[in-house]
C-alpha cells in the first residue's frame, strides 16, 4: 500500500481507467486534493479536465468529522447515522450549512471566473478524488454531475474505506478504487507525501489542462539540503502500541510532538504541512495516532482528554529512549481536542516541555489544569472561528505562564483559506525556534519582524 504523492496516485489510477480513453468522457476533480490526481488521469486519457465544487459539512467543534456535504446547484447530502450519533440539532445543521454555502459560492466563483464549466450533457462524468474516507463529498459530486445532465457517472479514487466505497455504488454507475485497506480512516494513510493543495495549485493545473497538459511549474525550490531521516515507527504507550511518523533533520535543535484533533490522525494533511515547515527550520517532528484503529470507532474516547494527555506523556518519555532524539528540547503542537491534551500533558511532572502551540485548539477542554500551565504557550485561532476564539480568550485569562493569542485573518477552524495554514505554520515555527533551542527563558518573539509572505508550498505536481 502507498503512493508517493497525488501525482503518482493519478498516474497509477489512470492505468486502471484505460478503457475510458477515446470515449466521450469529462474528468472531474474534487477540489482541492482530488485535482492533482484528476490532472494525471485526464492527461493519460486525453480527456478534458474540470472540477465539481463541493463542501464537507463538519460536526461543530469536530469539523474533521463530516455529517454531510453540499455541492453546486443546491445539492445536499446528509449522513443521518453521524447526525444521530453526535446529537446534532436542526439548528446546528443549519448553522454549518450557512457557513459552508458561503464558502462553496466563493470557491466556485474563484474557479468559474477563469474557467467556464465544461458541459456534461449526455457524456460520461469521471469523478476523481484523492481518496474516500466518509464518502459525503463523493456522493454530493455524483448528484451534481447527474443534475448537470451526465449520462453516466463513474467515481475513481486511489484508496478508500471498504464500507464507504461500497456505499458509493448507490450514487454512481461504477466505482473504481485501487486499494481498500482494513482499518482505513484517513485519506493521508495511503500517501507518503500528502501536503495541502492550494487554490493556486488547482488554478494552475486547470490552466495546464486547458493548454494541452503542459507540466505545471514547481512552486518550491530545491534547497539542496541533505534530506532528514524519516521513520515510520510504533510508539509504546503501555497497553497499546500506536503508529507514528518521526522526522529528524541533521543537527536538530529540538523536537515537536503533534497531538491531532478529533476525527484526525498522524495522516492529517494540515499537521503534516506544518511539520514540513518545522523540519526546514531544523526541528524534528513526531506525528502519531493518539488512538488505535479499534478505539477510533468510540467517539467518547476522542474527548477523553485525560487518556489523550496520558498517551502524549508516554510518547514524550519514549523519545528519551531513542539515540536520535534523547536530549532534544521538546515542544507540543496541538490541534482541536489535541490542544487540550497538549496543555494537560505539559503540566505533567514526568515531562519537561519547553513550548506549546495550539492551532484552532479547544484549550478550554483542559479544564482546571489550565491554571497549572507555565510552559510558554501560543494559541493560534482563525478570525472567522468565532466560537473557538472566544474559548481561547477565556483559557488565556486563566493560564499563569506566558500565553499569547495570534489571530489569523480570514481563517476558519480548519485553516482552509488561501495562505492561512501557511501563516499558522510560520507563527508556530517562530514560537518553537524561540523557546526550544535554549533552556533559558528568552524574550517573547517579536512578530512585527516576521516576514509577511507565506513560506514556500510543496511543488504543484506533488501536492
């Protein structure tokens, strides 16, 4: 199992789809991550490339967990099983839909102002994504394609959940999936490189397709540095062993342990992107699953902050047993519920944590332990994530140690808007490189001197 990146997955998927070459087919990528895969498929099939814009509907405070999706033309798909399981009300659903509808319109306008929609009437709609975890967006895409007059709808993905792939047969005339591994929970599981795809990457790929499939230009220069050592490892946390991914650059100045949020894992594309930025700054990183595959099905464990903090502490102590990480100063990077676990773990007497960064974190879930947090802490929140911003301000008010809030303009909870994740990564990098390399207490970072531009993103071909 495993694809080097989305371009590799697209080329391999195209070989499975050879039968569509020469037929009246339009390849439709699901923005953003599905477009680099679709580009390679369309190129191999000599077929036109377009997109279908859909938006996932995420559970409030657990936006990584989809309870449905909406798409162009008023298409709406709701997963009643998830709605019932998490206890969503009609008001909850309506609030999420309003927000995502505005974002859907905005994203569609960005694409459609440059590229007109390719007609689907009477043609085969070959919908391509980078993978299927919940299936909500893929189902919505099928309905959008049918509403636009497609005679036949085919879904093609490199990897997916066995159950969700089977479910898609209700919406598509044909489903093609190369890999359906057991225990599959996140699309990033199937990729070695799974960086975030930007709106600019999508635009460039569409332009290249409309211009005859010229090669898109790389947006990240080769630094010529020696590559860091990467290890897929297992972290022993007592009764269970948890899968992880460890990256140790040469002459590392510290190490950052990631605590992912609800509904996510070590494969989180956002955390992996941030980790890459930290690696370039000489920081080692450890991303690991806080729960086993069997435990992830129990949603109560996602909010068991004590359990998550306990495992974070165990993973931190495990780093002290490795020759390549022993002695490195340690920081925590937490997202969503993982931020609460990081804050609690940071107060544990068995570890010595030098810095903590939270991205869109539920710091409030750390409870009374917030009054014990003396580790320098940075709370990064999107300006449009109003509820979480308020919760973080309340948490800041009771944290006795150095604590700063940085608000990223225009960002929602998942930092999906152009440039917002990059900005969060820069803020995290500056915080960690300030506090980790020394055991002394340095002055707080001077953010007025931070360069305003975003750090270089991954090459467009390998997003």
